[in-house]
C-alpha cells in the first residue's frame, strides 16, 4: 500500500460539508420529532424540543464534520430533550395530567382541545397501536430511547451507542430488556382479556 499524507478530515481540520443545512438536516425532522415525542412523552413538548434542536443544529452547523447528518442531528435532539427533562426535575414542573381533575373526575388535560387529532382520527386508531404506545411510554427513558432509535429509526447498534454515549454491549442489553418488558406487558394484556 502506498503511503499518502493524512487528509484534512483525518487531521481534524474543519472541511466544508457537501450540502446545505436544508439538504442535510430537514429530511430528518420526522425522525427528530419521533425521538423527542418518545423521550418527552408529550407532543407539544416534543415540538419545542425539535424546534430548539433545529436552532442549535443551525447555530453549530459550521462545526459539523460531515458524518451521518441524521445521527448528528438526533444526538442534538437527544441532548435537548434530556436538558428539558433535567430542568423539569430541578424546578418541579408538573404535567397537565398531574394538575388535577374536573368536577366530573376527568383530568384537566381532557378539557384542553388537542389540535393534532380530531375524533375521527382517534377512532380510527387500532387497539394494538394504542397498547404498544402505552407499553413504550411505561419503559424507562434509557430503554425507550434505545428501542426507538434502533427499531423505529433503524439505527445500527454502533450508531445508537455513539448517539447515547454508552458501549454497544449496553445498547444491546437495553434493547433486550426493553423487548422483554414489552413482551411481558403484551402477555399480561392477553391474560387479562
């Protein structure tokens, strides 16, 4: 093999990225929202997280080194989401579900109109997806994020490990545990009926 000098990228020199922010990042907005929604467990907060992540990605796009843009952007989304969750814990923010109940015994959150889904769309949802949604929401955040990134967003173990900052073995362990919890919850649903 013939010797060659190291490239600028190998030396850590910032090299212009082929493509604009719009070309590289905007195709991944749906994946970003999906990850944020599962981490935050709230559609509105997930939108805010994605908005903040887009602003951060745009701000730091000059430092983007040309790796996988999807993984780079979703790591920013993950960091923003965990920042919001940490702030909630620090300041004791409560969700509308915990805010109380109406005189009829309904959660106050049920009184607020949801612009995302109309009654027809809600009725069209299948029971299986609703159960899966509840089962995923019940998973601890670290298990849920690995499952969403690997199974729903189709990242490899290595990519999930890079984005979450844990070893590949930990990713595989978390995926196994998440799948076990989901299978147990499905078995329990089946025995209840």
